[in-house]
């Protein structure tokens, strides 16, 4: 489908989904965003749902301003995937050992490495810029500087919630490695700090929602936010890169006889800010639960832990600000999912997947998410499908 246009106060709301299917609270958030004085465009992805301030699944283009809550509290959250030389024929009948090895190599939940990962010891990891990256930590907000040791040890860790590491097969039986994570606790704390700072500024006092507080260009507050924002986005990218190398190392050891090789890694943020130009204007484009889908850009759109995911290539649709959805999108809250579904439901809906099937991940059950096939179908003018993946192992935080 192409987009449906809904009137907004300052800009039309372009929606790649049926507006009648969007929850009322999410529609109100979209209308609120469209009232912002600095807004130049708003694109809504098919996985849209209620979030903090701005919906998840929205692309907000502003001139001379940025809203930190519209980035999401997990700054730089995103996906990485890599195609391997392995095939389904290389897999053992029991995949529980492989899952256990992945969990041993990559700390999950609130866990961290006992010692910081040395990227110089990772096979083929590009270490150029690593020391410079950490030296710039001295320039981030004083409110989080005491977290440096934790940030260092959480580099290369998964986190919790909807973050995952998966071992997948495409439709030809080729093995892919895929993972989803972001900037861990340090990114969350930076986001919350700056949201609080923005809410205190005089120009934000009359907004319809205080969570839509913005920073204005050419101010000290904007400069401080941009510094921390881009550092956290880089942290998230490094975090995924290190985890992928740790994942590859597990695969090399577990499939030693097959001598696996790996294609270049596909990586994309889906909670971030980018400086882009549209209609002759330099804009700050915030993608919250959306990926860049410029012409030829590779992206990853995951489903839930029992369904599957898609590798896509962007079509460069300027109406969406060169964007596409970041996943299936939730159709019910975590609390609602826990009330509605049981561990028996989880076992049924993840049949054939080696994964946790306990009460701690019921809120991530496939039934809590929108059908990924429909979400893909609604954005055929934004991306083309390159590969469809189905997980056989899923590690959750």
C-alpha cells in the first residue's frame, strides 16, 4: 500500500497503515507531534504503537529542533545480521547446546562481562577509533559519568525486554546470525537525563505533552544533547558489533568441521537521529522504531520470537523520509500479554524454536505482536524483500 494522509495541525500525518486500526492513545500522540512548531513532516510506519511522548514506529522531521523522547530511551537500538556459509544440513538435531554456548558468551538481562571485552582479541574486529570513542566519554553529561565502569563492562551485552540473539535459516536453508540490542543502561540514563533537561526549558512550557519537549538549534542544551546522543548511538553500534563477533566465535567453535565463513554484516539503528536534507531543507530526522530505507540501503525488519524476520533493501521513498518499519510492532502491552497468555501458549507459539519458554518471557510471546507478513505487505513502496528468515534458536534477555 501507499500511505494514507490524515490532517494534522502543522503537517499532514502520512500513515503506512489503516488509521482505524491504530489505538486511540497512539493517534493522539501523532496529532500532538503534528502540533510542534518546528515540525516539517511526520511519517507513520505499519508497526506503529503507543510510546513515551511519541509513538514507536514514527519518523519525525524537524528543522532546528530535536525531541529526545522521540528518539526513545534506548538510544541507537537496532539490528545486525550476517549471512553464513552454513546450511541446515550442518545443524545437529539438538540445538540446546548451541543456545547454551551463546548465552555463555553474551551476557543477557542486566548482566555484564566480568572484564571489559578487548576488541583487539576479536577475529577481524575493526579497532580504529576505539580509543578515541572511549576518550570522548569525558565529554558526556556529568550526571552519568560515574557509570563508566558499568558502561565498559556492558559493552558487548544483550540487555532484556525485546532484545535477542537468533540463529536463523532463510528459505534456501542458509544459516544467518541476527541480533537486536542498543546502548544498554548508559544510553537509557543519557536519554532520561536529557528528557528531564528539555522539560525545564521555557520554550517547552506550553506544549500539549511535556514529553515532547525539544532542544533548539544553536543553544548550549542542544549542543550537549547532540554530543551525548551521537556518542550513545556509536556505543550501540559498537555493542552490536562486539556481540556479533562473540556470536561468530561461538559458531566457529561449534561448527569447526564445517569451517564457516561470514558475509559482511548488515547493521541498522532504529532509535536514532540523523541529519538529512529534503525539499531543500536541512532537517533533523528522528526515527523511533523505524529504519533508514534509502535507495539500496539494506535493513532488517524482525518479527517476534516464534515467527521470523526479513532482510530488506530500501526503495528510497522520500514521502517516508527514506524510512521503513523496525519490526512487527506490539499489538498489546507487556502487562496485557502476561494476563492473556500462559507458558503453555508460549510453548505452542514457539514450537520448533530452541528458546526460553518460561513465565519470564511470556510478554514476548508472538501473539503480543502484529503479524510480520502484514507489516511487510503494507510497506511494499518502502522496501523490497531480500530474504525471509526463520529462527531455530532464540536467546532472550
